C-alpha cells in the first residue's frame, strides 16, 4: 500500500471521528431540550421541502418545528419553508454533497430549542453522501417518490438501509406514471426489512396524518437537565 493511500484513509477517519463527536454533542443538546431531530434524505426533488411545508402548516400548533436545510446553492428552500411561520435556516454547502454535524451545530445556535418540538434536518438531495454523516438526529427518514422508478432501493440500498422510516412520496401521481406499488414495496422491504414504510402525498394530503402520528410518537419526554 503506498504512503499516499494510507494518508487518505487516515484523513477520512479523522473527518468521520470528528463529525461523530460533534454529532454526539448535538444529540445530547436535542435530547436535553426534549426535541426530536429528524434527518431527511432523498434524491433531488423527491419532495422533502414540500413534505415539510405541509408538515409545518398542519402541525405548527401542537408540534412546533424548525428546519435546517442544506442545498449546494440557493436559499430557495428556506424561503419556501419560512412562509409557514417557522424558523428555516439555509445551509449552503457549495460543493459538499451532505450536511455535517458542525454545520448543524452552528445553525442550531440560532434556534430557541426550548420553544420547539421538532427540528427537521433536510439534507442535500442525493442518496449517497448523507448517510455517512451522523448529524445528531434520533429519527432517520428516507423519501422515495413514485416518479423515480421502483428499482431505486436496489440501486441505492445504503440510503434505505440507513432509514428508520421510509416515505413513498407523490402517491397522487402513482397512476399517471404507472407506479408498480408491489414491486417498490417489495424492493424496499428487501433492502430495509426493519424500516416502517408510509405512502404519502403532500399535494393531496393522503397518508400525511400517519406521518404526523409517527412524529408525535417519537417525541422525547420533555425533561430538561438543569
Ligand atoms: N404531485 C406532487 N408533486 C409534488 C409532491 N411533493 C413534491 N412535489 C413537487 O415535486 C417537486 C420537487 O419537490 P421539492 O419539495 O422541492 O423536493 P426536494 O426533495 O425538497 O428537492 P431538493 O431539495 O432540490 O432535493 C416540486 O415541483 C413539488 O411541487 C406531491 O406529493 N405530489
Ligand atoms: Mg428541498
């Protein structure tokens, strides 16, 4: 093995080790504040921001939320999310294809955690990089839209194995695109047998109550340390 290769590996290990340490700090902060931190990932355009817009609109009264959203460029998503009266903090990652724990920690400093039930972490849209970076979340949500093709879980198994909860999104479009529901669910269960799967549409509202109930069921007890 050449010295160059050895050095590359050690830098990667250092990056991941440092990220994990910061993620544990974030997790402790969220936990101490009684806040559920949910990390959402999907391919670009699968409907993360639309899902969160509907969620903020429908649950703000009983489950106040804020969003930390990562994109390579633009603050479009934070602008969309901010319309619902919740705090939305845009992290522009440049050429980095994922949020990391340090980015979340800096953004968290702008949030009043005591006033929140949930902090949604909308990751940069892709099914590969985000799974390697723990952000300090306690719920991992992967989205797959009906327009992407039923084979995506087989092509990108890491994203779906990573998830506690899988949302099949845009089900209002299922018939129009000839979505093969049985094949999609079977592929998802094959790569991620333990994950819960919900079928939702933020456009029609179908399945959204089940998503909200799942979030409510995952809220930690509000026991703050002194
Ligand atoms: N018909 C339909 N369209 C949807 C639904 N959810 C999202 N869309 C549309 O899909 C497109 C992408 O949605 P976004 O919410 O921006 O997707 P995203 O995953 O946040 O995208 P990135 O942040 O760029 O990765 C938009 O045009 C949405 O209006 C849905 O449930 N039904
Ligand atoms: Mg988005």
